[in-house]
C-alpha cells in the first residue's frame, strides 16, 4: 500500500515538474516573441520616419524648383512686355496704319469676291421690290402670267401696301382664268385705293365670268360714276 502511495506521489511530482518546465518554456517563448515584435516595430517606425523625411525633402525640392520656374516665366513675360511696349512706342500712327491697312483690304477683297459669287449664283437675293416689279411687268406683257404672278408675290412679300402690285397680279390671274384669286387681288388693291377704276373694271369682268352679274354690274356702274366725276 505504501509502495503504491509513494509511486503515486512520485508521478504527481513528475507531472508538476513537467508542467513547470512547460510553463517556463512558454514564458521564454513569449519573452522572445515580445522581443522580436518590439524589434520589428522599432524597425517599421524607423522606416516610416526615413520615408517621411525623404518625402519632406522631395517636397521641399519640388517647391524650390517650381518657385524658380515661376520666377523665370514671370521674368520672361515681363521682358516680352517691355519689348512689345518699346516697339509700339517706336511706331508712328502712319506705320501702324500701313501695317493694318493691307490686312483690312485683303479681308474686304475676300468679302467682295464672296458677295459677287453669291450674286452670280443667286441674283434674286440682291433684287429690291422695284426690280421684281420691272421683271414681273415684262413677264406680264410677254404673256408669261404664272412667272409674273411669282414675281409680284415676291414684291408684295417685301411691301404689301402697293395697290398697283395687287392690281397687276389680279390681271395676270384673270388672264389665267383664276377668277376667284383675281377678285381677291383686286379687293386688296381697292382696300388701298377704293376708287381705282382699273381695279373696279377688272373685278367686274372677273365677276361676270363667274356669272355673278349683280356684283359685276355694280362694279361697272362704279367705274362709270368715277369717270363721270
């Protein structure tokens, strides 16, 4: 019995010794690990500080370089400005005009050539109302009634307050047997000149062709009254 007890005590003692040894090993490992971590942390801090110092040094160099370049640019600009001002002060009004006039003349010549080309390709763009009227009257006398109406329309687009244009357009429409359109044109002419005998007469003819005899007779009677006066 005592032998077993002694054996058990010996085993317990050995176990405790083993545990203590393992604890000691763990503590030693932890101490070693702490030392390594501390060393690595110090190295990282040192590297960060070194990089920080290098970055600051680079920024300072860059700032110095930019300041130098800016100073050079400013100096060059000032030099060019002074040079230009000196040239201007040495130029007389006559020399300035001589320098500018050829360029202006060249631009005027270019614009003139463009206008001439446009005029040759689209002459209608350069016509005034009187040009349209002259052309329309010539077409009317030649029996080209549709073309004449087109020219009268262009003239009326520019100036619709000319009764003679409405009358002439009405005559061309009457010749084409466009009696309703002709009456409308004569009415426009009569709005502007109520006692125009020619417009009244042609209006009466157009009404007669449409067999509106009462209106036609009234128009003819009005013509007689005007001529009697």
